[in-house]
C-alpha cells in the first residue's frame, strides 16, 4: 500500500497501520490499493475510506472506518462496487444470509476499545470472507447489489 498524503492520529492512525499490515489480503484477490480519503463533514463526523480496485473484474472494495464517539457506534463498513453505481454492502449481504455472528464484528460501542486490536481482528475476519463466501463475487462470477435501507425516509 502506498503512503497516504494525510497525517492520521489516534484511532485513525491505528486503523491506517492495520490496513497497511493486512494489504496482502486484498492483493491476493488482485485488488490493489487505489487511495485513501477523509470523507464526511467536520460538523458531523469525519472518517477515512480506503479504496482497492481489481482491473480484471472492474470491481472495487471501499472500506470506511468510524470511531465510536458521543453515543455512536464505531466500526467498519465494506462495500464491493461495480461500475454503473452498483454496490454490495457486505454487512447487509451477510445479514441477509443469516451470518449474524460475522456482522457483529463490524462494530463496537465502547470508545475505550483497543482500536488497533479491533481493526486487526476485523481485517483477519474480512480476509477469511474474501477467501470464502465473498470469493465468487470477487472473482466476477456474479454480483448481488444490496438495496439501500432508507430507514423510513424514502
């Protein structure tokens, strides 16, 4: 993974280090690091998004990390993206298949959580999913876009 242009501190720095340590899990599936950006808004919540791209399948993986704060859960979201704005939310996909044990490991509530350990555990689990239930999607055998949950706002 190349160096990001932005200096990260605290939990974000711990996650950045974990992403670098575990970059090989993405490379094993031909997903190369294509960049990291800070997103969100300073008024609400800022968060890093790491992007990986597979040139052969034209698929992308976007991993965002949110730090727990002010009663809000922290954790990861993972999207597998396909050109023409199709997205598979990995947590929703696993949830729809009854994999609740896996989806519980996407989030944490306690702001005192060891984020370095949480990120390492999460990325090891994600690596197992990339080699397992997500492999046919990553290999381009099929794609299943997950519907947007508007939570009653649509």
